[in-house]
């Protein structure tokens, strides 16, 4: 029996026991009417599916984001590792575990990355766009440092939003130079910086800082609408020209590209088109990164839902 073994180091037939984060939980019933729990666990190294047979509770989806203690055996289903769990319970105040081993954290240095974002904001030449970015940074700096960018699809770890935003801003800075004849760099950088800020309001968070669910406002409005609303309010407060406020709102409302992907409107200026492409690029590359980490060279993954295909690992990762 191996205690608190990292998920990424688990192998077939390992007997494991320890504390993990309940990432998702789905109480189900077999074809013969017996209850069971299908769920996924995570730690800082990755995630794994679990099955708890003949189980009717009390653990359910309401406990997502909390720490559980499990005992079970690593098995395999359709080529994918999973744990067949014999015992599972919520951790309590008498339990001792290392939070740093449980919570996945962005592979970045937070202070260095924040400094890079602040440098790019200060490089915005348009005073109005620079002012609203500086104001929003001051108001949201602490949450930007820590919150994930998603529940599970991409950047769903501590400081994920900062990593996503910083990478996108660096990409935007490069592409603004490449397409300088048609791109307003100040508008592109400002829109990129502001595009996901309302995720702070869109999600609810566990005590560990991970996303557990969408908030009521997150479900009714979404981060695009809430982000545009906040930018409009702050722009008015700062006395920004109406046309610049509207352009920033358009950048936020259209950054998912198409209505079927969640965009409130389609991007119809060069900067909003480029922002939507940068967002798509970074999200998909992060999905690849998270998938490739768990593969051996020459291995093909199972179907990745967010990409709607399998992923092949042709070589070792750099760094």
C-alpha cells in the first residue's frame, strides 16, 4: 500500500491510500439498479478517474473541490488508468495532509509573471487604454495572482488566469508588430489584458482556491457580459471617450469568436478577430500541454473532449 502517491506516478495494480482533491463526482446507477459513484480525483501532478461500486453516498457533486481520503487499486478501463476505490470519505479537521501536494499550480513564477504583465501594461502608448488597464490591475491584482482560468478545460489550476493572460499578452505584443499596418497595439493589448477578468465573478471557489462551480451570475450572464459591464462602468468613472469604451466592450464580448462557442457578438474589427484567435491558440496549446505531460513518447491519448480528437506525443517535452 502506497500512501499519498502522486497521481502521475501511479501504475497498474498499485494499491494506494491517501488524500486527494475531489475534482468531479457523478452518482450513478448500474443497468441492474445498483448505485455507484463515478468521479475524478486530482493532485498537483494530474487527475485520474475513480469508480466506487455499490456506493450511495454521502459524497456527491456538492463535495467537489474538497479533499477526500481514499483507498483503492489502480486499474484500467478502455486503455485509461482509473482507481477502483474500496473506501472513500471527506477529510476532516483531524486529518493531516500537505496542501501543496494536492493543488495543481501553474508552472510559472507568479511574481515574475505579474511583473511581465505590468510591464506590458505600462508599454501601452494610448493613455486612455493604459489608464483603464492600470485601474483594473489595481482592483483585481490579488485575484489575478491566484484564481484558475477555468474549472477543468484549460488552465484549471492555481494562478491559471495569470498564466493564460500573460502568455496571451506576449503573443498579442508580437502579433501587433507583425500586423502593425492594421492593428492598434494599444487596443489589442488592453482587450487581451481585460478579456477574462470577470471569471473572478463567474466561478465559485473551494477553500483550496480551485473552481467548484459557476456562480449564479456566472450562469445567468457569463464572464463576457460581466466583463463588458465592468469595463463600461470603469471607463465611465475614468472619463474615457465613449468610442474607446465600446471598442473594449466589443473585444470582451466577441473574444470567443462565434456564438456557438459562447461569443455574445462576432468579432468585426481586426483587433477583436486577433484576440479571439490568440485566446483559442493559447487554450488549445494548454490542453495539449496538460495531455502530453501524461503520455509516453510514441503514445496516442484517448479522445480529448475539448479538442474532439486524440493527441500524439512525438518527443519529450522541453523544459
